[in-house]
C-alpha cells in the first residue's frame, strides 16, 4: 500500500511526561518513538518518521530552538512529507504556533498538539490528540491553512488560539473567532475556508529583546522607566480594556515610543483593541498620538512574537500593516 509520508517531532511537554518514582512530579522523558507506539492506528494511515528534537517543559523553549525545529519541518516537507506534526507542552503552544505561522511558507499543514494529562493519568488525552493531529496533517482539506493547533477534538488557527484554562481538558479556545474546524468520527471538518496569511522571512538577527508588561491598577512606572536603559528593542503592553493605560504610564509610553516600537494590546483575553473611541489620557487615541501601535485582535503574547520577528527581519516599517491585518475575517 502506498501510504502518504508524515513527519512527527516530539519537543516535550505533558504529553511526554511521566514520574520517575511514585510521588514525584512528572517530567518530560517520553521520546517520540514511545509516543508513536501509543497510536498504533497510525500505521494504517501513513508512513511515519518520528524524531525527538528535545524533551523540554514548554516554558523553556526559545526562539532559536524554534527556528531549528522550523528548518527540520521544512526539510521533512522537501523530503516528501505531506504534513508535519509537532508535540510540545501546552503552556506556550499559542506562542510557538504563532511563531511558526508567520514563517511557515508551505502548503502542507504544520500541526501542533500536546496533552493536558500525562501518559500515566487516567483518561490521558495525549494519544487521542496525537492521532487527531496526524489526521489533520494528512487531510487534503488542511492544505494552505498554515499552522494549526489540534486539541480535544478541535482545530484552531494559530493566529487566534489561546490557552484559556490552566488544567482543564478543554484548555484551548479561539476567542471571538471560535475553532476553525473539528474532528468528527475521525474525519477532518472545517467550519471556514482558509484565509490569507501574511508571512515573514526568516529573521536574520535573533538577539533582539522585546519586553512585555501588563497594566494593573495603581501600578508604578519603575520598570517602564527603565525599559530603554535596559536595552530592549521593543515593548508590548497588555493594557486595560480596549488598550488603555494610566496617565503615568501614558507619559512613560510617549518617551519610550520615541526610541523603540511600542504595541498596546488588551489584557482582557478576548476582543480587539480600539482605535478611535476614547480620548482620555492613556486611552487608545492618546497612545496612538504618542507613537504607540494598537495590537488589534493579537493578544499581548502574539504581538510580542510579531514584534520580535519584525525586528529580526528588519521589517518594522510594516508593523501597522501586520497588526491591522491579523484577524482573519471571512467576508
Ligand atoms: N500543562 C503543560 C503541558 O501541557 C505543562 C508543561 C508544559 O507546557 O511543558 O505540557
């Protein structure tokens, strides 16, 4: 039987975790081969190559490692894989998905998945998620959709997906947009057509640092006032509501925005920033006047990824275009 070629990489996370001794916490130790053995059904669907590219808790992944994972994934496609699946921890899945999505210039799907329950826990979701992710990666209707996140029977677009629950099985959602598809009785169904993605070239530089701060009630300005001195190349603020900060923060933002790019996102967890609704000091209109850019639908963490990549490939002049375009509405 001439089965399609599928490439899987393991990076660690709960899906790869187990305890060494009873009573100890779980740590990433389960390699890709062992993960694959938990989904024997796959043998009938694809010729699978599997590699363990790392065994990290996802909090300790970094951009440079992700660039090497990306080049591994590209190589797999060049070698004939019709889809690529990466398993990793869920804590930073929304960020790695966004990172890859800006850089993945293939029609073949790049699918990320993980698990909320480790292998030894009753009702472990790792094998089901991995099998679903493979089905999505193999499906013809997944082509030209960029990077997808498959968790708990749902398919999410990288640009909008967020981890919205710390421990629940249903930990991922796509606020406002909703999931882009789902798995129904083993088949891959999409609820929307694929939308145009804005890609970026690989960053030539990886040493840039982007700070991220969250606005909070009665917050001091100590960290803000030191951002420039600390040498940051950009700043993202998770602002109040529709993208607001206090008067004190607004003054600091004005000084910072003269030197480095500043993006204001919303800390609410859902919905866009405003552009032209509020006029008080610290409002979105005031901050735009002071030189900041509004994140639109991009959450603070995704805005930080975008800014890091734009600085890295020297495309900062296109920041507003990337921000304005980032929710993929269907007309
Ligand atoms: N809940 C996380 C996971 O799903 C914890 C560890 C991590 O992100 O690596 O994997």
